[in-house]
């Protein structure tokens, strides 16, 4: 299976269309490209062409014949290009027309890749074909992966780290050679040292690594992209420490990932927490309301940064365009943790909710979560016009290893290539699969896939705030099943090998990623149908859990870092009333921090924790029923 360069040729005069298509087809063999397959599809009408682009993700170039003499049609052509780019932002458009009108045509649209004289295309088709092939090669380039693979293939003697010397210490050992045999040769010979100057430095973005990051920035339509090899947890902390200084105000969603909370501790900044909106029945939360975000900004005009989660674990999406515009009007930078939504730019049904599309200053993507990169591989995207690249690199160096895993860097390089070349195609197929799955699931009696209509009922601000939902996060309501969650989980694992991504007392979450297939969805439906019909033969359970109705507010007594790094002691939860918390205490589910460092603990917090503990929920940050608080003397000093 070869990469496919499919060219969509649009010409409204049938004879001319046939002539151009025939000449282009005859020219293809002249390029002797055995590494790709090139074909041409013809289209007479613009409407039909848009349908082709929507349906055929293999189209990699569009050639549009533009009749500049038809003045009434000029807006039609430019509008067509706008609509085409609305479907596939990355798709290049090449215009052919009258040479004398070329400059006027270019002025009609900024989205034209290049212009060619129609008579020249007919007489010398290799000119435009060569241009399109070159663009195709540029778009599918993987600067680091290509150089890295070539270097590894040279099998140079290793006189540097790592100490296993290309796997030699494994191969020649009777004790650990099975480790080598399990993973295979390329894993070990590809485990290189930073001594390989030609490949470049991750911390300095030099050579092929630098070029790979530039290529990724072009794919994601941002000014700068940086590769991170120890996860978006680290990416988040790098951004926060780059932007914030001691005492700086930062407005954050209370339910941000714990790495954001730790980044605030490390930057010694002062957080203004936005309330998480929790639904107790399902144990899921929604992003803060637009009204709450605007109020927090208006009341804290000296805030340096706003931090939000762009897509919740359950797939709920904020209208970030409104948020970013409002924050920028008040001089506040915006950082969006978009760990679970890295593919958002590459399909029109998702793009509106993309943080990059919304104009966020900083965005992080966990490239390993839903797209094709290795675990721990992450992107940092920067669009901030005031970006301090030098200070960023210093903070980056604090966190980055001086011996990064080259396989992780390579996976980030090929990941961006896949999104550029076939992201739309893969996402379109997945979205169609989900829609079919939902239609089938609608026939079940006890199990339901939650969707937009359900979220409108669950969360009052869903409609008014123009929120959305990522359908690839399949949230399934199992509250009406007469089985325990533990038994349901075990059945799904045994029946189809499904390891549930996340669950609450009444829902299970299934992620459909770029590695998802139609057969996996069918197996899931088959298993759920058995559960729904009672054929699963599980023991009946009448127990029904529910989270407490109200999540107690956060009331900070001091800067969180003062509490976190202060003198601490461990006390029983029941004896922590009126103390200042010195750690992060997070019940799971739903995963929303109940206590943060610096928070004044009240009896309401204690009762909430007791209620959750009685249900057997995991409480991260609690150790044998105790939590960390400031010692009384330290508490007195912190609150002076």
C-alpha cells in the first residue's frame, strides 16, 4: 500500500476537462515515482467537487479552472475555495486560468497555492504536475524520522552512551537476552545518545529536530511547536513557569489536570479558581460557565493568565473563541490544556472548538492519548505574539532530560505527518462509525450513549454557552443495569478485552482514537447488547451510588506554594477542621480537587470526604485516612 496523491481536477467545459486530464495522466509516468501512487479524478461542477472533498480523504491536491472573464462568477470561485478550506484546511488549491488575468485572480483569494496559465498546463502538463508532487513531498516530509532511520541503518560502532551499545550487552547475556529478543533489534540500535550531533538537540531545536518542529508548527497552523518527551504533565508545567512569577494571579478551572495545580505550586503564583459544574447522577463535570469566566476576568484584571481544559475527559467542549476574545480584550493570555483533543483542527465538525482555531496563546497536546505517538510524547504550541523564547528554553531545560528518547521524538514527527496527510480521512471514518453505533444503541432498553441532547438537560449552561461534545468520547450510561460496576467491568474485559478508559458509578467512557476500527465498535456493541438483554449472566445488584450534590468551594488562606512547601504534619481527616491543607486531595471519580494547598478546611469538606470514603471511592492525597496540613505554628505565620 503506497501513499496516494489523488488530484481533483475541476473544469466546467467538458472537452477542456478531458484534454487536461488526459495530458496530466500521460505525464505521470515521466516522474518515475515508484514510492507513491498518483491518480486524477474529474469534476465539472463546484458543488460536486465539494462533495468529492468531503467524501474522499485521499484527495491531496485540487486544480481549479477559473474563468476570470465571467465577472459574476469571481465571488463564486473564491467562495468555493473558502468552503473547501472549511472542510480541509490543509488541502492545497492550484488555479489555472487566463495568463492576462492571473494577478486579478490571485487577489480574489489568499488561499490559492499557486497559479498556472491554462494553455501551458495543456501543452506542458509536467510543470503543474511537478509542482504538485513537490508540494506533496513537502507536506509529507518527516525531517527527523527520515534522518534518524538513515543513521540507524548505517550501523555505526557505538563508542558513546547508552551503555548497552546497540543491544550488545543484551544479546551476549544468557540472563537478559530474552529482553532483546522480545523488542527486536531496531529498538536497541535506535536507542542513541545526544552525541549524534547530526540529528540535533531537543533542548536547542537544532538540525533535524528543529526542522521537524517547524514542520509540525506548519501542520498545526501555529508560530512555534516544541516536542516534549515526558508528557503533557511536563508541557503544562513548562508553560506555567514560563509565564508566571511569584504572586502572579492566574485564573484556572478547578478541574484542570493536576499538573496545572503542581505548575502553580512551582511558579508560586496565586490561583483564582473557577467552579467546576458537577452532575452527581453521572459523576461527570462540565467546564466553567462563560459567565463565571468573564466575571473572574473582570474582577481580576491584573491576572496574567487564564488556564482551561479544552476538552474534558468526557468530551465536553467550551466555546473557546468567545473566551479567548474576551480574555485578550482585558490583556489576559490564554493557555488551553487540549490533551484529549489533539485532532480537533483536522475535521470541520470539530474545528470550531479547537484551541488553536480559537486563537489561544498556548496549547498542549498529548499526542499519545488520541493520535499516533508513543506514550509520553507531547506537543507545546505557541501563538503568543509576546512569546519569550529564550526564557522558555531555560524553563524547558529545567524539565527536559539531556538524554531524550529518540523514538519518542520520531513518533511526534510521524504523528504530525499523519494528521497532515490523512487526519481528515481517518476522523471522517471514525465519526461515521460512531454515528452508526449510536443508531444501533438506540434500540437498547437499559444502556444509553449520552449525547448533546442529554448534556443540555444535565448542564443548564450547555446550550447558552454554545458548548459542544466530541463524539469520539463515547460516554455510556449504565445506571439502569442491575449489575455492579465491578461485574460490568469484568464482563467487558473478558468478553471483548475492553479495558475501560474511565468510569463513574453510573457511566463508562470508551475512547475512539485514530487507532479505532469498525470491527472494535461492532464487538463493543455486541457485548453491550448482551448486558442490556440480560444474557450476560451476572449476579444482580441493587446498590446505587451517587455523589454528593454540592462541591464545597475553595477558600485560600495563603498562596498555595507557601502551604505546600511549609512545615506540614499528617492528621486524620475528621480532625482537620479549621486547618490549612498542605497537599492536593482529589477524590476519583470525578477527579476534581476537593482540597488544594493553602485552602482553609471546613467541616463541609470533611463531611464530603467522609461520604465519598463510605462509597469506597479512591481519594488521592489521603493516606490511611489522613491528609497533610500545615503545622499550627506554620499556619499562624502563613495567615499573618
